[in-house]
C-alpha cells in the first residue's frame, strides 16, 4: 500500500527550484531546526494544540477527534494560523500518496520540465519519493531532491537512480557552527557531499551566507577540498541570508553586503567551482 505523507504545499510552476519550469512539492516535517529557516511552519507535524483553530478568522479550522481539520474552500489564506502556531507547524496539511501527487503534477504538463521535492526535509519520506519519481520519469519528467543532507544517501541508491540529482544544502562546515545554527552536527552532510559528487548526483551545492551565524568561507574551501577535480563540474549557489519569513533569533537579522557576496563569489571561482550563482 502506498504511503501517505504530509504535504505542506505544491507549487505548480517554479523557476527557482532547479532548471526550467518545475513543479515544487514541499513535504511537512524536518529533522533539524535552522535558525534562518524561511518557512519554519514546515518544520514540525501538528500536535493538535488547537491554538490555530481559535484564531482562524474564516472558520476554516476545527478540531475533530483531537486533530485539526482544514476546510480548503473556506480558507482565505491569511496565514494567521501559521503565525499563531507555537509548534512551527501548519494546519493546512494534506496527507497524500505518490499517485495523488502525481495526478496534480500531470495536470501541469506540458508546462513543466520536472519536479523538485523539498520541505521540510523530503528525505524523511524516501519510499514516497521513489514512487513519485518512478511515475514522473514514466512521463518524461526530470526529478530533483532538495535536501539538508542529514539522511545518508548511500542507503538510498534506488531512489538516487530515479533522480537526476540532489540540491544539497551545506549550511556550515565546522561542527560548532553547525550545532549552533541547526541543532545538529554536519558529519552526515559532509559525507553526503563526497558521496553525491562521486556518484555524479550533486545537481547543486548550496551555501548560505549570513552575518556572523555560520562560516561560509570555510564551507566553500572545505567543499572544494572534498570535491577534488569534481569541483570544476560542480554548480555552487551562494545564497544571501534574507530575513523574510524567518522567526525567532534571526528574525530581522542583517543580510550580508554586496561586497561580502562579491568576495564569496571571487573565492569560489578561485577555488575552481565551474558554475557560481549568487542569489
Ligand atoms: S490561512 Fe489559516 S487562519 Fe487563515 S483562513 Fe486559512 S486556515 Fe484560517
Ligand atoms: S497547527 Fe500548530 S497551532 Fe494548529 S493545532 Fe497544530 S500545533 Fe496547534
């Protein structure tokens, strides 16, 4: 029987989640908690506290047997529920299996080139990804995984074979920075970086640049060392921290300057990265 997974959102057409126009699928739930997360409402599963039900101005939420039920037709998309949720969750979740998601994806053809699964952390649901990617490949769609890199890809070779590659976040290099920013160490991410490059499945390496909350220069140098000669064929995206959507300690935190981003780009090019994108 197909596994049903919590889906936070499906964006029919996205130009920022891989090459070409893509359907982006965001699962709910993450295994780490980044201080700079832009969609913190995707981090955790609902615990049924009811706070959002009481705050919904449209009566689109109700408690049924201890769980929140969301009325999509009544919802006015005001986002009040995700702002009042004390749990970094959302009541606007649909539990769908791969077939049901694929039905939606199919309705966006022929205007998309592929699908990208993101989150939350989509690698928490590898069976779902495998089934969905199998269906998508069957109709000629490309399949990308956007991941925080904390789940061991070496244990999911079948899924990787169905995927065009992984857009891998490298949030920090040094473990002390990693723990401070995400709540966990970076050993698994560094291992995945080496493994995905060796398998030619590293679609994009993503490094966030913050002011004083991570070590992007060290991360770019460290990644170049791990990649070796593959650095020339690696696409690196340097992402400027922006506070939009961020809650908690980094809400309102400054973005790095143009000069800093320019210096980061120069460093990356000097280390031999074949493609460097600053966003
Ligand atoms: S976005 Fe949330 S709070 Fe607003 S109407 Fe929809 S369910 Fe209610
Ligand atoms: S979505 Fe958040 S506020 Fe609403 S019931 Fe679940 S945990 Fe509580």
